[in-house]
C-alpha cells in the first residue's frame, strides 16, 4: 500500500522513498495484536482504530480535521483519518451518530473529521467529500464519501447559487467524486500545484477504454472563461498522449462565440467539452447514482 499522507508531503515523489509503505509492528500497546502502524506516517491501522473506538477507547481531540489521538491501556497513538476506507468511514459515522465515542476533555472535537458534517454548517465547511485511497504518479486515487456527496446533491436542489461559497480546491474534489459516483474505474485528483493543467483524471478500463482529463475553474458569475484558457487545455490534451478527451468545467460561463473559435471548434464535442454553470448543475443533478 501507499500511505495517503505521501500526497501531502513535499517529499512524496522523492526517489529516496520506498515504492510501497507497509503496516509495521511498534511497541506501543501491551497487546501486540494492536501494534500495527503505517511505516510512512506512523498512524495506527484503521481497522484497529475503529475497533478500539467502538469498544470505548478514549479519543483525544485535536484542531486538525484529519487527525486524532487514541488512548488505550495507558498508551497513546495518533491516527490519520484519511486511512479510513469507505466501509470504515460508514462504521465511524454510525458510532458517532449513536453518540458512543468516548471523548477526552473537552468532550468533543475542536475540529470534526473532514468527512463529518457540522451542525448548521455553511456549505462544505466540514471538509472533503473524498478520501485519498493511494498516491499514484499523477496525484492521488480517490473514493467519494457517499453521505457527504448526497448532501451536496440535496443542497444543489435547494439552491444552485451556493456553488459560489465553495472554494476552488473543493470543486476539484467534487468533480473527482462525481466520476467515482458514475462508476469510473480509477479517478485521480492531481496536486494543488504542478498538475500540468489537469485537475482530475478519470479512467474507464476494458472494452472502449477512455481517459478523461478535466480542468475545473471555480469563478464568480462575472469572471468569464476566455478562449486562451481553453486553448491552453487543448495544448495539454495534445501533450497527454493517453488522454481521450479534455473537459473544461467552470461555475461561470464561457466567452461569447467561443465554440466558433477556429482553434477550438474542430475538437468539439468528441475531443473537448465545455461545461458552464448550468451544465455543471445538470451534470450533478442528473447523476442516477447520487442517492
């Protein structure tokens, strides 16, 4: 396995790192069956973490939405929430909803885990709708967190203008989540910088294999996407020889007559697709797997 923390580390592409991380034994707890930790970040194994939380181990709050400490048998271990799988997250949410988590002082999280909704929160102040499954060459392979993705759909149905309250990086995560929800075999979220103009890469394998590259621009309504920006993405499409199609998505709109541009028109619609605010909302709301 590859620790999800690699993507967040400036050294995650370093040649000095081993190709794979593993779960190694460390002498923390009295019961050796519990001493399983990530060789990269030092996090406790997720299955052991969930099991101990369910049995009443003390969870020590932090001010990070990705980290907590667990106290058990007079010993303490850190845990990074991005190690949780989909099933682990659902189990944790079930434990939390039953109010069976044994918190240390002050009895609640300073900042809740990124996958838990905050009561009366503004849209997406609770964090990510995805979890990082593993790091790969182009970024991190992701999985959506279904309860939060479904909450997004509910919010869109009530008020489409709340999209302007979501920061640009979260929009990249939303688009990545939509591909996972649509059943793509592999969805990659690229790093926040050095992404070569590709924010999301979505792959379907087997017969009729495809590889989409998508650029996401979270602009306000008055910020129009220019032809030059779209042409730049076409340059990325040409350079990425494995790409089947490029998609440019924005929360705003595109420059007038952009589809008539002589350098853009030949690629529409089979090699290039332009998604404005209206099409973006339709794309998310018409996803048959959203609920």
